[in-house]
């Protein structure tokens, strides 16, 4: 059962564009929502994370928008660059479970053309 | 500071064999978790160890097991390998492992023939 639905599966934008990746969830016990970036041959690396008491968080060119009532959150990449070409994963953590288990979306492959 | 180290980087096994993968976390990190990554299923949580105790387990069969040593290094074992076990196995470490940044290794690519 996929508990975090991510879209689109792939995305192509031009340099300077603002790609937007969306995620949705159903489980109201989720209380931590990180985004990870993965380059080929590497493990995922944390980009930015948000908790449900905040509607927006910005770190550099990356912004998370969070809509608690709709159970949706999204990643915006401002002024995208070819170096941002990677696979992006949203994830969620369940407060009712011990430890650090993350439930990941299926990923979005982003290509930024120059 | 060294990152998360996983060995070996690549493995080729045949059906029915067993395999052991190793993970050395970042120094000082006490939580180690394991994930399976496949093109079809994406990233799926296998299990997490904290201070040598399994703290959480994902929905995988008992053929998948792990352990953590007193120096926080961890191993995972897959017995009676199946073709569907072919995947990238990723290890991640963190200080305490709760709602915090995970540091992933580059993974072990396992191919089962």
C-alpha cells in the first residue's frame, strides 16, 4: 500500500524555470515530511524538511509548501539549474512508530535543460 | 568527517544463496536503518537499529535480517535469495534517528541471477 503518492513521475524544465513536485498522504499520524535528492550512483541526501504546524519553509532555492487540511505538500525549486537534474523523493514519518522509518514516494526524475 | 560506508559496492549472487551486506555509520551516530530501492517499488524501509536493538521493522519476509554491533556498525543478511531481491540496498545513519536528517551511503547493488 503506497502511503505517499508523488507526482509527476518525471519533469523537464528549462534553466531558470520553477519545477513543482507534489505529494499527498492519507495517514494523519504522519508528522514529519522530508524531501531527499538523489543523483545517479549516490544515496539520497536530505534537501529540506517540514512539520505539519508550518505552512511553508524555504532553504536557499528550495521551498516546501504544506497544506495540512488537504494532506498535501509540494517542493518548488526556484531558478532551477542543470545541476539540479536528479531524482527527488518526498517522504513521511509516522509519529505512532518508534524510530526513524520513512515512507517514501516513488520519486520524480527532474531534468533541467540549459 | 567520513560519511556512511557500505561494502561491498556490487554483489552478484545466484538464487538460493545468502548474502551479508555491511554498513559503517558516521562516527557518533547510533541509529542505522536499511532501505531497499528498486525501480518498481522505490525506496522501502527494511529495519532500523539503535544501540544494538531493532527498533522498527518494515514489511519484509523473515529472510531479511540485520544486526548492529557495539560500535554501531551494522550488517544485513538475506537468506535464500530470490530473483526479486535484486536491488540497491541503502544504509542510513543518524544521531538518534527520530525526525532528523538521515545520512545515506551509496548503497550495495545486489544482482541475483
